[in-house]
C-alpha cells in the first residue's frame, strides 16, 4: 500500500527548497525513507510505501511528528 501526500506547506515551513530536500531531511532527522514526488512528475508530493508492520509504521509516524511539528 502507498500514500502520495502533498507536502508543499511542510517544505515551506521547514525552509526547504523542494521535495528532494524534504525527503532527505526526513531521512536524516527522522530515519524515515520516502521518495520525492518529482521523481513521478509530481513536485511537492512524496510517495510513502507501507511495507512493514503496524508497529514499525507507528514508530515512523512518531519520528516524523517530532521532526515536522
């Protein structure tokens, strides 16, 4: 299962340049990997794949929350 959320506001709020910087930021700060939407022709979005357990997803969401809030 995948999600393809729009992250324009988060990119701006974090002072980042684009969705590529956003995914790198989350990888470095939250240890969460995703793919920038610009790789799919959709800048300002990210692709998140849910290929793990619910427990792992909950941990990842909490790490992202700490970085993004």
